[in-house]
C-alpha cells in the first residue's frame, strides 16, 4: 500500500485524480446544515479538500468553520476562491495533530481516505476534539470498495464497534437522500460524544 502522506494527496489533486470530489455539497449534508439554527457553533471539516461544505456554511453565515487538510494544494485553491474566509481557520495540518475543540465535526470522505489501521485512532481523536455533547455528523460508505488504496470500504457492523464506546448513536442508517452514484451505499451518521467513557 502506498504511503498516504501529503505528497500522495497533492499529486492526486494536481492530476485531477479526485473521484471522491462531487463538485458541490451533497444533499445529505446540505439537508442537515439547513436545519441548524445556531450559527455560532464551532465546526471542523477534516480532510476538507475542495471544501464545498465549508463554502456552503460560510455563505449561510456560520462564522466558526475550520477546515484542515494534510495537503496545502486544495487549501490554497479554496482561499483563492473564497478570499474573505478567515485565513486562521484554514489549517494545513495533520488531523491527528489538532488540539482545538469543536461543537460539530463533519465527516465527508475523510474516514474512507485513511489507512483502515487508523480507524480506532480516528474515533478516539474525534472524541478528544469534540466538546461535551459535541457531534460527529456525516457520511460513511457502507460498501466494500477497496482494501489496498483509498477509498477504503467498510460496513455498519464494523463502524458500530469503533464508535459505540465513545458516542451515543442519534442517527446511524442508510442515507435516504444520497446523490445517485452513492444511493444505498452510504450511512448517514449523527453521533453525540458520551460524557464519560469506560476505561
């Protein structure tokens, strides 16, 4: 398996090898964002890439939106397109090195881009980054996909084992409004951080 570092992802962006990129915000996340009433919540979008979710939220008046990506390339492109987006909320960093805290973290093709060996660490880091009663919301592929390169697949039973110790499941079901190429292949998740976890 290739090393999935900054050079790997930058090269994929430069070559346009971005099959995960839908060109706009997808319906499940837009529908979720449209029912949020508090525009002051602090939101993180990890592995943000071209950041359609961030641009949508920013245009809707959400002021505390942070994006992080291991590759500088899409972050530079995003800043060029949205010059008024706060520069200090565009983070060129490894997700696992973050130390901020957030009310909401948005999952959109980040989990499936990570080496599956990192999935337990991903869940622990999400727990660590969220405030009490903070939420992890987004989409996970419920599809085998690939096991030797991204996007890596998985299924709801596997995911449930990872998340159960750390989160309350508010929604964990097949997305009813996926875009056509992903219809029936993705789970919509709305997970709330547990106040206490068992050691």
